[in-house]
C-alpha cells in the first residue's frame, strides 16, 4: 500500500483534504487547534477495475488504496507538527493555503503561500540535518576503533547530504547514483521524499489554477526536482463529494473541473512516485494492486502474499486491453496467443492481469 504523509501549517486545510480523499464526513477538529492524529484510506479510482468487475461479476470488488496520515499538530506561529513522524511515508503531501477566509486564522499571519512553502521545506531540511549530523558523529567514533571502507563511503555520502542541507536545499534535488541511494535508504530522509504540493484554492480560482500560482509567485518554487503540484478547493469539493453521483458530476462541471479532487490527487501521486497498477480477477474477487514501475513479477507476487513470492513458479499474464476485447474470456485470449507465461524477472506493466502459479 502506498503511504503518504499530510504536512502543512495549521489552518491550511489538511484535515478537510484528508476527509475529501478518504471520503469521510467526520469532523476533524477546530481550525488552528489541537488535532488528534488521523489516518484515512483513499480508494484509488480506476475505471479498468470497474470494467473487469462488470465482466467477471465477482463477490468482491477491491480497489488499490493509499494510506494518508495527518499527525497531531498545534496551532500557533511557532509550534509545527512533528515532521519526523512521516519517515515511513512513501511521499509527502504538503497542503498549501491559497484561499482567503477571515473566519479561519492563519498561524503565520497573512496568507503567503511562497513563505509557507519555504517554511515547511526548512522544517524538513532541519530535521534531516540533525539526522545527518548524529550519524556522522557516530561514524567518527566508530572509525576511531578501526578503519572501515564501508563507513568511509557512508561518511562521504552523508557529508554530501549535509552540505546540501546546510545550503538550504532539500535532498530530493540531489543527484545520486544507485549505490549511494541504497546506502541512504535506511535513514528515510524527509527532504529526499517525493513532494506533492496540494494547492488549496479559493473557489474563484478553481478554473484558473495557473493564474493563482502566478499571483502567489510560486511558479519557480514549484518547479523543483521530484515535485508535483495539484490544485483543489478542498472545502467546496468535500461538500460536492457528499452529493449523489449525478449531482456531483454536474457541480464539478460548473466549477470547470473534469474530475474530482480525489482523482486528481491520486493521479498526481502515481505520476510522482512512478506507480502502476496490475489486477487479479476471478469469480471471488477482482482487485487492483499498486506497485512501483519496473517491479519484477516475483516482487509483485509478494504484494499479494509472501508465500506466493517464495513459491513463485510462473506468472500467467494477459493485458487489460486483450482480455476486455475478448469479453473477459481467457480461452479466447489463449487462442489468439495473448496469454503469456513469464518468469520471476519479468517487469510488470501497467494494466497487466496476472495469475501467479506457485508451489506451497
């Protein structure tokens, strides 16, 4: 399951966005006040899974999911949430306030998105700098006991990270070779995580997010490495999401939106992380699974169950397009040579429908 951490200053709409994405109508606290830590699960919209469900009529329809976490935070200009709690997240979703509302207090005074974006980035950088300095101190102590090539290499890359952080730059802007990336994986540096900036707009700006970005002088700040941007109007879109589907579509169209905030945020998250979906189908269940692009068949099997990966024999693969063109008929796909047997190193493609053969 993809995991994302919601970050941002108080009163930016994090809780409202969490409710929108998890389709929850529950109240999450007072603006600017103490919030309890909250976890929401967003179902990933995928029309392909809906089509497969129609074809196979299974007992269960199970979409892929994204786990969203908003940690407890305090209001006030100086007390931010504890960003260290997001070290296990795959990506960070920074909710940035662009809306004006005199009834909603703002921790830093007037609404200034460029300042707020920089301030939260600084929080991530400072948290990572503390981690890097502690590790370097530990390495220096260990090297006094004896030479170690591995520790020397680790110190080299962490020194490079520290220099980047001291320069005020996030680690996601740092270009690393695969071996150095592997060395840093255990540190879960926050500023190295892909960043999705969710622009929480005024209703009047929904139809022209580019104009809102330009007026807020955010164009350059949002062009960083491993960074995606998606505009929403969380308050209005949450109200719309609670309407019947036909009314929901009509109101979104009136706002000039082709799809919901949930759809837009999920698509942007997948692009940012390079995620794809594969499917398992049958009479009991049609299910979507999310994996990083270039995942091997054996590792994809492990997403379902570790026993399947351990006993992996072959993956029986057919593309979504081929199976749906044959009205869900595997025999017809086999007759046309569209079902393939793939080994453990096969790189799963977006839309693959897979039946894993494994030994128990």
